[in-house]
C-alpha cells in the first residue's frame, strides 16, 4: 500500500507513477485520497480539541461545586454533555473518513521505480541481456505436448478425469524429473545462503491482503468457501506473511528464505499454442526465493536475485533473456520487475519462467513489517522471485534437448533424477 505522507507531499510524482503503471482514473483516485485524508485530519483535530475542552470543563465543574457556585456548575454540565455528544459525532465521522480513505488507498498500485520504461504491453518491455545460443533442432522435431505423449511422461487426460483441465498427472520419468528440478533448485538456493521454509498452501484473508493479492486478485485464486481460505498462487504469500506485524532487529537482517510449494491459479482460459501443454496450468510446482532488506540494500539484492536465477538457467543449459518490464506490464504490487524467459525451440518463442521483483515498502506497509533504527521503526523492503517455476522449464528442456534417440537431460540434473535420457 502506498504511503499516505508520500502521496500528500508528492502529488505530482504519485500521479506520474500511476500513469506510468497505466492505472485508470489516477487523478480521481488521488484527489479522493487527499480529500478523505483532509476530512480525517480535520475530524481528528476537532475531536482532540473537543476532548480537551471536555476535560477542562470536568475540572471546572469540580471547582465550581467546591466554591458553591451550583448554577454555574449546572451550566458547565450542560456544556459538557454537548461536548460529549459532539465528540461521538466526530468519532463516527473520523471512522467513516478512515474507512473511505482505506478503501481508495488499497486500489492504488505500487509506484514504478525510475528505471521502469514507459509502455503498455509486453512488446514494450526492455531486453536487458540475452545469454546462450538458440538451438537448431533436427527435422521432425516436436513441441513438448507431443513429446510428453510420445514418451508417456505426463498425462493431461488423466488429470482432466481426476480434476479438470490444467491439472496434469506426471508419470515415471516425468515425475522423477519434477522431483529432480525441485531438489536442484532448493539445493542451489541453500548454497546461496537462503533458509528453507515449508509453508502452508492455504492462506487467510489477512495474508492475502498483506502481500497484495487481495483485494486485487480474488478472481485468480481458488477459494475454500466454508473455511474462507485461499489456495496460494505462489509461496511468496505465506513466506512473506511469516513477518506480518513483526519488528526485526539488525541481527535478524537480511532475511533470505526459500520454499517449494504447489501453486494454484484460476487463470482465464484461452485457445492457441501459447496455452497448450505445460505453457499454462492451474496447478504447478515452483521454488520461490524471498528477501527482506533494509531500503538502502534492496536494489542490490534485486540484482543478486536476478543473477541467482540466471545461474540456474545457465546450469540447465537453456538460452534465456532478461527483460525489464514496462509500466503497463508490471504487477500491481511491484516497483521493478525483471522477467526471465527461456527459448522454446519447437515453439519458436520465448517462455516466461521467472519474475524477480522489488516491492519496496508496498507490502511491508500492509504487513506492518518494520525494523528498529535508533529507537525508531522504519518499513523494510520486500523482494521475491521464482527460482524456478517448473512447467515451462520442463517444456524448454524437452523441446531444446530432443534428438532422434530421445530427450537429453541437462548434466546438472542427472545426479538428481538418475537417468540421462528420456526415450
């Protein structure tokens, strides 16, 4: 959530940031925030004044009674009653203004970092770097959805029978390579100094609000109606919420956590090759890295997280590129996001496999996640990244490494899965 003092003191910068994010009706929303804030402050000031006068009158009544000035004391009691009535009216006005202010504030996305490029669509994203050679496949090479049928490693029809579309069943070597990737990603994160967490995969409403999924993304999450719990869209949510309402000391910083979870997304369906096979699923596995840093350290941490993800892709021998997302293509809560995409040789296109983002104080303001500096508290910065999401990584491995004899497994995964070919 945006910081109210910043909006109040930097109206034009706030409007410029919201417009770069392509937030509709930015002027109206900011004017509402400022108006409700002024109403709140006016009501608070008048309430404090009324309470002070009421307290003073109470002392005055006692003095008048002691002095035998009964008539004056009775008049003062009438005035005190009027002040109490007015204080109740002001308390209600203050409550309404605070509620109205909160309702508008939570609709505002995070402001983009100054380095975020202008733009509306993925075509406007900035390519920061590209790494690796684009593979040339043999004649008759297949897309991954045909390869998984050929080698019987994933069954979408069984998943559809058990649950529905977008819930695949991994079989044999397909299941083993899933487990291999999870263990490899976790091990590499541990080597990089991350602490492993295995969080719940159901969250309550407070957790969804804390990291910004609510009230923005209700329609994208599965909801257990009776228990009012949401299935997580990513491990970022429960891992970051471990620190909700927490004040961290210097010796607890930086926080570097990693966790593997299944993830659940109720994404709207569409037709075409871009959503076939493993390209878009409702349930998938992902290893997530999360950091909590002091504000002055967070952008260096973001670069380190980007390099960590790139290292994984290099070890998997996958050609990739790094994008800096434009304002119109960024997430609601992010200040700066790097997307990592791998080349899918059979599909002849780039597949997003990771987003690494700095949220600055947007999440920590909602979470009340702070540190103490010289006796005062300050909001910390939160960051997270996919390291990595499995489905499209597997799709790229299958397509890029296919040969007439079978699919070659990246060397780094062979010790984890126990085989070097799928055939």
